[in-house]
């Protein structure tokens, strides 16, 4: 994910709003492993009923995500658990469930979305609860801690509350309540219904958690109650901060437990609570609440509600009135922890910047619930409270839902830099474990992120429904993160994960560096075994640069793009190595591949996978050897491997089965030389050909075609990364299906073995052969259009992806006052180029930038194509600069900015790489 690194200030502050009903859910101990192996995810005393699994009534509708996102922005379906919800928009509309838990239901938590106010800031409204068809009570819902906006250059900013900016995110909040009257009996029905008295214009219901919590815990022996020091429950006008801190001090001095009785106790200012070496206990998270109510707007940087060292904290609820991810809106952490052998047990946290921000040695977070958090849920690190270690920490049996950053993270920091440029270095983390946790619907980060260190153990976790980023990632965080030098990722289940943050189409499970915009550092010896990836929004498993990865016995089912991919879009792998063994990929969509290696520098050893010999079909060149270029490729000689690997067809036709058993679209041809031609063309179909190109360079393609009528944009050729090599090829009317003519196009190919895809863009033609001859004029093509980018840094929402989006008005801008800075584009394969065109927005004033142009075959070793020089961007020339040079064949192209007379940062709106 692309959040700022922890540099100087220990985190970027967030904001939320705390008007949800008080309460939390007690989590039980993990279950004993079943005979078939341990189950993934936390064991909880509540049951979750998804709205889409209920019964809608009265005209209510179910809204579901039905395709991978095509925009980088959010939507309610993306942020919902299950990527689906029920929409109640009129009186009498409802969603109903039956209590199948076998137990009475005396409390519930509703995750729902109601509209923002027209000017921002949210509203409150009720929603009615019915039991067995009878109105039971009105539930209080709020949108005061949701609805931030990303339009108008606020992308990935979680603090803009102006609806006029558009592109909203953070739709859902959670409200909890005890059930009035008798509990909902087993077998009874319960429903959420919009009636006339429920004044919100609509209610989007995501999920309801139901349970029967035990009564409040009694005050333990040898404890001091915070009420004895003057803390007042239930009075929002009383500030209990000083009273609670006084009781903490007494408990520390007397060796006693600090007791938080039932009730909500308010911290009215900006101070937090500090404790060392004691136990802090409550009556249970349904009963005891510490609520931070910061006067807003706030100008004082906030520490956490609790800052504790070597303490045990348990059985209470922490909440906050923060209304966005900004200091001004009251954002501060819930619990900052360090020391030795600390414990956090059965804590429920809501609406704070982070849940647990914890370092030290031997600590654990367990049986806790974190919902509607503005940033990370559980972040185990080596920097909290100025500690420099994070070893032998663990998090187990926790439930995390609706975080604005990573649900859970192992975050090993190498160094931080203060405002004067001074660096503080930290000890790399080691032996951290995440086991049997559940992470659902993070709207602004990964499900689980493993960032640096060694010896980590991430097992049997359940991750689902990421809205924007990777579900489970093992790598390194940014330039100041530690290298990752060993981790085990085993038995996890990753469902409906990945995302299109920054238009990147991120995988559900990812191994390698570069996952946060910085392609730096080592990721080594990560073992990924026995994981299940289901319904990935894009690729199931992706590799960026990493070494000695063991990917073994994993299952990828029904990804919305490909199965396992080395160097998926925006995650380059110019080098690396992995052993990929015994993995299974099923349920592929048409045109998708079970396995792709898009990097010539990444050495992957494959054996025993489902798409290989004994385990499933394998894509291979027809006849066993790649077709030679220069030379002629016969259309009927597409690769072997079948549907989804060698070809994609929408219907099975053809009479050429005597030539090859899967002659799906083949027929005998009357063209010179006889044989077979490819027919029954249809838009969206494709065929793959493995070829061996003798020499890199420009080629002329001569295609033998037949068409009764002219076809505009009939076909194109693409490389393995999907780049269009020829542009659209038009076919004239030849006089009939067997009246043959030649059409030509030009393309540039790298040397070596590669796979070319013949894409059928429009129907109505036959193809007999493709002849490639060296030389010929090349059609001018911007090879960088739409290609993935990386950068040294970016400022606010001005990310590098803007330089290849074809929009001169959008732009990349680096951080300020930190030259040199660079931006880079990956062409997907080595391509020959002879000029680079650079632009700034046409409306900007003139400025000079000192630019160096470099290129690379592997993304790590660069050659200088154009030495550093000052270039003038002027409105008189459309703020466009062209750099020409002798033709060079390279894959990665980089512009480094050494100075800028118009702004103290590197700036580019378009970075175009043109063939000669």
C-alpha cells in the first residue's frame, strides 16, 4: 500500500468520529485444531450474519461487486464485507435473518452506512429492529465518523470532508446495542427495517454480529477503582483524565490492579494516560469504556489514549470522537505499548488512529476486536514509545474489520529521520507471529502486511474483502524499512482480496519488495505454503523482486485475472528466484493464465503444479519448438495447452481436427501452399504463439487474410505483458472467405524466446499465416502509454501513475526540497526507442528542469541515454520537451530531476517513450 513511511513522527495521524453506541465483543480462546488441520481465522463468541445472505423484503435490493474495479476510487460494495450489502431506501424495506446460533441473542453490532450531510460532517438517524415481525426498538446510527472525499487532488487523503470534492470513501461505521426486552430466541426472526420514523434517505446494511455476552466482571481483589479517585461514569461533561491518571500512579506505587468499572469515562482534553508495570482491567468491553473526546478542531499532536510499558490490559473498550485521519479532527492512537512480556487481552477499539502500536520483547495481543479504525489495527513494530526492538511478539485470535490502513502489520523499521536530517537506527525485528486472526474489509490498506525482519510466523489467518490493496503481503516497507530475511506464511485463507489502488490491479497475495512504491531492499527466504486464495480481484499470487521464495502447495481458485504471476503490473521483478511447487490453480476466466513469468531476470523453478504435466494442461509451442523469426508462423500452429492457456474462444468451431485434435477454429484453406487457416473470428478471442526472435529490432508483419467485407480494427499482436505491438490492423474486403490478400504492420521485438498473442478485436475475417521480415518502417508509437511506473517519492496524491495515463493535466510531483528525484516507466519488455517526450500541464508557467535520461534491461543497472542538462518547459511550446538520441533497446526508462526553477520538486505530467 502507499502510505507515508514512519519517518520522524511515528505515524501519520488519522481522524474518526465517535458517536457510535458503546460496546464491544468479547473474543474467545482459539479452538483446538481439528483432525483435518487448524482452521483459519479467529474463534469468536458472536456470529456474523451478512446482509446479502439474509432475506430482503419490501423492495430492498442487494448490491454486489460483479467485476474487478476499473477505477482507483472506492465504492460501498468495495468496502463492504463480502463485497456486498443490502440497500434500504423506502418505508417498509428490510433485511431479515433467522437466529440459527442455537443460543439467545441479547446484543448486536450493526455495520451500516447512512448518507453524509450535504456540506459534510455526517448525520444521525435511527433504524428499527424487528423481532418475529414486531417492532422491538430503534437503533441509533451515525455517519459522523465516515465519509471522506478523494476528488480534487485528495486521492488517498483520509481527512477531506468536503462532499463537493467528490469520489467518497469510508462508507461504513459500526453501532452496538443490547436488545431491549427478552433476548431473540433460537429460531426467531430478526430484521432491520426502514420505517417512516427512520429519517435517513437510505440505509446500506453490510453485516450484523449477534451474541449473548456474559454479565459484567466483578472488581478483582487488590485493585483500585478509578471512581475512588474521582472518575465519573456516564457524564460527557466531566473530564476524568486527571482522576484516572492519579489512580494509575497509586496502583503503580501500591502494586495493585487498576480497575475500570462499568460505565463510560471521558477524557476531555488532549492528554493520554501513562502506566508502567501494572494490570489495567475492566468489567468487560460491553460495559467498561474509556472515551477520548478531544475538543475540535484540535491543534495539539495527540499521543495514544494509553501509553503503557510492561503492562497487562484487559476487558474494556476504547473509543474516540475523531472525525477523520487528521490531528485537527482529533485523531490519536488507542494503545501504544512497549516493554517486556506485556499483554493486551479482550480489548475492543473503535474510531482511533490505530488500535495497538506495540514494540518490545515477549508481548502479545489476543482475543481483541478492532473495528472502524482510521489507520492500522494491530501494528507490531520496533519503534513504539521510543523502543528500538520488536522481538518475540505475537497477535493471536483477534478480529479486525474496517481499518483505514493495514488490518495487521509486522513493521520492522531500519531508520527514521528527524526534521534536521538526523537518523535513528533500530534493531531489525525477529520472531513475530500472527496466528488465527480474522481481518475483514480494510478500506485503505492491506489485510496483513509483513514488512522486514526475520523469523516471522504468519499462520492460519483469514483475510477478506480488501478494498484497495493486497490481502496478504510479505516484503519491505519503503526506503527506511528493514530487509525481510525470512518468514513462514502458512495455512492462511485470502478471500476476495487485492485492489486497484493507484490503478495498479494489486494481487491478493504478494511476495517481494516494491509493494509500497519503493522497489528497494532484499526480500529473501519467504516460505509460502498451504495457503488458499479465493476470488482474487486481480491476480491470485504475485511476485516482485525477491529471492529464494518457496511457493508450495497453495491453492488459487477463481481469480478475476491470472493465477500466479511473476512481475504482475506495477510490481517489477527484474531479478529474483523462487521454487514454485505443487500449487493448484482452478476456475480461470477466459483469456487468463494459471502461471505467467513476465520477467526474463527472475529464475522460477516449477514442478508438480496443476498446469504442468500430471497436474493439468501446459502451454507449449506447437510441435515442441518455438517458431523462428524472421520467418512465417502458420495460424493453425497456435500453442498447445487448450482453452485459457493457448487460446480463448467463445465457441468451438472448425473442421481441422484431422490436423490437431483441438482444431477449434481451423478449416482447409485454398491459399497458396494449402494447409489450414484460422476462421470463425470473434471479438475478444485470442491465440498464442511461442516464437524465437533471432535479433532484436523492427520487423514487418505480413498477414495473409480473407474477408468478404472490410473490417476496421480487426486484430493486433501483443507481447506477454499485454503491450499492443502493432496497433489496430485493418483488413480490406478481399471478395470472400477464401479470397486471400496480404495486410502489413510494423512492430519492434526483443531477441529471444517469447509469446505473442494474436488478439481478435472484431469479427469477420480468416487468417492463414503471419510472416515476419526484418526491417521496415515502424509506426510511431508511444511505448509507455498505460504502462506501470515507479518513483523515488511522490507528494500527496501526485503519484507516478499520472505520467502514463495520457492526461496532460494530471502529474507526478516528488517530495519537496530533496533533489535528485526520479520517475520510471516499465515497458514490459525490451523495446527500441529513439526519443522521449516529457510534458507538464499546459496551463503552467515556464520553468527549467535539469533532467537525466537513463534506461535499463533489468531495472537495477542503468545506462545514461541523455546526460544531465537543463530543459525549458514553456507554455509557448505546450510545456513539452523532446529528447532525441540514437536508438536504444531497453525495458526500463527513467528520468531523474536534479533541479526545478518553478517548484522545489520533480514534476512531470507525461513521460512518453517513442519507437524510432
